[in-house]
C-alpha cells in the first residue's frame, strides 16, 4: 500500500527516466572506451571481465552514485517542495514506511542500472574479446577457485553462454550489494534536509572527496560513497567477499535503523 | 488607436493546447482611469495581464499600450509599466530595501525613490528584514512597492489585496484609488470581489472563462442589470447571476456568441458607443 | 541601462547566498589531503621532481572534477536565485533586454570561477608551504610558473561554463540540470585520451593540466597543445552555447 503510494508519487518527477538515463550513460562508458582504445585492452592478458571492470568501473560507479544522489534528492524534494510531507505526517501512514518504499524503489532501479551495465559488458566481451585468445579466459577469473566458477573447462558454446551470464550476474550482484549502504545513507541525508541544495551539496562533496581515498585498506573500503568503486574480481583476489557482503548488509541495516531513529526525534527539533 | 485609451486589445486570445484561457478579448482602458478587472478564479485575468507585460505570448490578436505594440516595443512598453503579478516576485535572500534597490538601478531612478516606495506601502520599518522572512501581507506590500517605484504612467496590479488584513486592504484600496490623481497614471487592477472593484474602479471589465461579459462603468453595469432583469440594487448579486448564467450556457454556445460579437464590433465604429458595450448582449433573458 | 550596472545588480542578488563557501569548500577539500599525502610526492612513480609532482597531483582533482562541479553548482544556484521566489518574473517585467540579462548572469558565473581561481592559488601556496615544513623539502614553485598555469586552467573552463549555463537555461528542473552537468564531468578522463577530446569542453582544463604534466614528466602525456582543431572548436562551442542560452533565457517563464 505504502509502496503503491510511493510509486504513484513518482509520476512526472522524472525519477525513473533519470535512473534509466544514468544506467544507459554508464553502460555506454565501456562501449565508448573499447571503441576508442580497443587495441590497448584486447592486448592485455587475463580475463576480459576483469579488464573491463578495471578500466571502466571507476567511472561507472561514479555515474551510479551521481544518479543515486540526484534521484534521492529529487524524491525528498518532491515531498518538501510544496509541503507534501507535512500532509503525509498528519495522515495515518507510517513515515518509516515511506522511507522503506523509497528505498525499495531506489534499490530496484539501481538493480536495473547494474543489469544494463552488465549487459554492456557482455556486449563488449562478445564484440572485442571473442575473437582473441582471451575468449577461453572468460571463466578463468584470477583467484577464482573451481568451486566459484564451475563452468571452467566447458567448451560448448551454449554452456559457455550460461557461464558468461552466471559470472556477469555474480559480479553484478556483488556491485549491487556494495552500492546499497551508499543508497541508504543518501536517502537518509535527503530525508533529513528540507533544502535540496544542502543534500545535493553533501552528496556531491562526499563523492568527490571520498573518491581519492586509497583502495588498499579494508576499513576505508567500507566507507559509503567509497565502497562502490571496488570491483568484484579485486575483492575476490583479496578473498574478502564474505566479510564485505556481511559488512555492507550490516551498514544497510544500520542506516535504516538510523532513519527510524531520526524520524522519532525529528519532531523534537522542528 | 483611440487616443483616450491607453491600453487597447483586439481579439486577444491565449490557448494552452486545447484549453483556451483567454478568448477573443477586446479591452479598452481609458487614460487616467482605474480599470477594475473582475472575474472568478481562473477566468483568465492573470493570463491577460501577463500577455500585456510580455510574460506570455498571445496565440491570437494584438494589443497596443500607449501606441506601442508587442513584441516590437517590449522594452519601451515595460519602461512605462509598473507591475505586480500573481504571487509576489522577489529575491528571498535580499532585504525588502535591497530588492527595491535592484529594481531602482535597472530603471535608473534616484536613490530617494526606494524610500518613497517603501513609505507608500508602509514597509519602512521592515526594510532591513530579509524578504524570505516577510509575512504574506508584507510580501504583498513589497510587490506593490516594486510596482509603484518610480511612478510609472501605467500600473498593472493582479489581485493586490490578496493576503492582506482588513486594515491593509482598506489602506491599499485607498492608495490605488488615489493614484491617478496623485501620480497622473492609469491603473489596471484585477480582483475576484465586485465590492472591492466597485470601491476602486472607474470602469469595470467582467471576465469569465476567458470571455469578456461586460465592459463599462459601474452605473452602466447597474443599468445593464436592470434591463436584463438582474438584481440592480445589489451589484454583487448581479455579478454572480451574470457569471452563473454564463456558466450554465451550453457548450456549443461560444461559437454562436463569437459571431454575434463580431457583428457588434463592426458597428462599434463611433467612439461614443465604443465606451458602452455588452459583449454577450441581449440573449441573456 | 549599462551592461556593467546590470552585472553589478546581478552580483548584488548573490548576497547571503553563501556562494563563497561553495567556492572555498572544494579548494580546501582538495588541498588538505595533499598536505598529508605530501610524503608520497617525494617518491613519485614517474620521473618528476617532488615540487612539480605536488603541484600536478593537487591540481589534478581540481581540473578533473572540482572546477566543473563548482561551475555546475554555481550555475544552478544562479538560476535558482531567479526561480525560487519568482524573481525572474519581476526581471522580465522590467525594461531590460533578456539577452543583456543573460549575458550579465553568465559574466557573474565567470567571475565566480575567477574568485575560485584566486582561492586555489592561495590554497596551493599555503599547503605547499605546510608540506615543505612537514617533509623538510621545498614544494614551492615560482608564482611566475603557477599563476599562468592556473589561469590557463580556468580560461580553459570558460567553454565548459558556457555549456553548463546553456544546460541550466534549457532545463528548468534544478536537479536534472545539476545531474546532467555532474554526469558530463565523469567521462572527461576518457575523452582526453581520444582524438576528439577537443569536442568535449568538460575535458579542457584536465587536458591543459595533462599537457603541463607531460612537460615536467616526459612520456606521461603529450607536451604540445594541439591548438588547431581545439581553438576554433572551443570558440564555436562557447559562442553557440551562449547564443542558445541568450535566446532561451526566461522562455519557460514566458510560456
């Protein structure tokens, strides 16, 4: 019910097109990059997906986060702009339900964006890497043991397609899960700021200031706005997949809890 | 163009898609008069005023202001008009005084004009407060001050008494009433309240659904009401009855009425009869 | 009304907007970490002197995303000042030409970038001095080198500012114009490595800095500016963007 309401509020706000545009833009990054400099990548040895992620993910993650910032700000701006949220507060709906509804929509849209991006990777692999020797290496992600990628050694094309899809989904799922804490934090910031400029400003500053943090410490890597830059193969190599997923889930829940606390104390300040 | 009329519109029309906000409007505003523009909410008053200010482009028809026409003489027209449209327009981060100073600089007026305008609308004591922190009534007064600054020869005021308290309403009404004499200017003021317009205006134009139902003096409105069997002792009721009747008119009627109006316009060549007209004439019975 | 007076009016509208904070925040955010990381400038991965490395690394973030991001935010703030309380409606009903109004606002945007340029040079010298004390090795470069270099970065940002200004004029929703602006910043690192970099104004400052990088550390990047396709393209883009924004300025309010 709340979710349905939240979906209805999206009408004419341009939020869904914004997600779509962000997804298409970031999906275009590897394609443009490959089209412009294909030889410098295809000559690299190793697994194509790792090469693609290494060379493009920094930028794609940045676009994902920027899209996320804009849409979160917009979702709450439409609440605050004409005092809609005040009306919501005097109606018998749970404010936290509203937040969860927005979170759900955001998560779903982010998943869609990442699917688009993975599809673009698949396209790149098919177009630029299939002819080279690297094609057989698709399933040999460095550091991946046989249990992680059961398809290694299969040469039949149908199975290799399934294997490709599986490895892409796996990588995409990981990228999605490590993006979630940032999404929740951004929604929390947006819900706390009545003025859209403050939330947008905080978001943009966080993106650019935290982007330059080094990627070699586990603790630093767990800071929202910084985590999404990590790539699945890199974390896999460090054998930190499980702790990462655990930490990101914990952060996600923590920010949701923080929002529920904020909603309780909000009335004391306003 | 008739020299006694400072503003004239001919077949002025504005439509948004298939919605016609203003339809075939012919206004005649005399120099030095207060013209009350009357009509319910959404009748097209603001749209008309916006067209006169060049804030929105007419989809049909033309208008002349003091012999100049839009869009050719946009800047020249605006130089003569002080305006106040809908929601007050200002910069929230500036004080009332700073807001007026901006306008003063653009118009190239002397510094004293800011004080004068503040004094005129009674904002002097709040001049150092940020406009964002003004109450609704104060914002309204600031908007009025922005229109009055520099004593423009033409004033276009859109519901200037909205949001004011009764004392404020009285004050502003008296001010508007006195303007033509004090500053030798012409005022076009809109309202949705007949008693208000009656107190301020020399001439009245009644607008409903974008069409002009009546144009003339208050006396003419009374006569009109009498002759068409509407309650003439209470103009408010006459006005309401007029609007009500127009609302109940069947949908296909506008086309028919337009024809009749064009007939009327063709025989309205002499200036004497030009002052007195009922655009939706005799079929009211 | 004189253009200079109009520009003065536009500047006055920015009172209490805290725009100086927006200009200063990125400068400070970029330079404080570089003081703490100054040790890494002593042992660069490519052949470059420490003081040049400190300068280039510090301005790398500025020219890639901080200058564009500030321009985006300033653009939207300038537009929002007009739209928030319908100030633009009052301006349009005053006897000023909209083209002049639009140009005056664009001039203010450039002026804000200039202020940030001065701030960033000051921040560079402060942090270079602090780093020198910290590492016991001089990181200071001569002003005769630094000032023209930074001025070039900001001059290179003018076409980008024109494009952002056009986006801000055409797209009335503040979040969308900011979003498009910010998103367009990200791929500039891709573009400077392609042959068509000169068609992408968001990459100009970054390109200019990379050329500087190439001059002090061979093999990192080219060391010669390709003036020929670039200059005409930049002029054309700037003029076109400013012309479009002048034509469309206030169009949404005059519908």
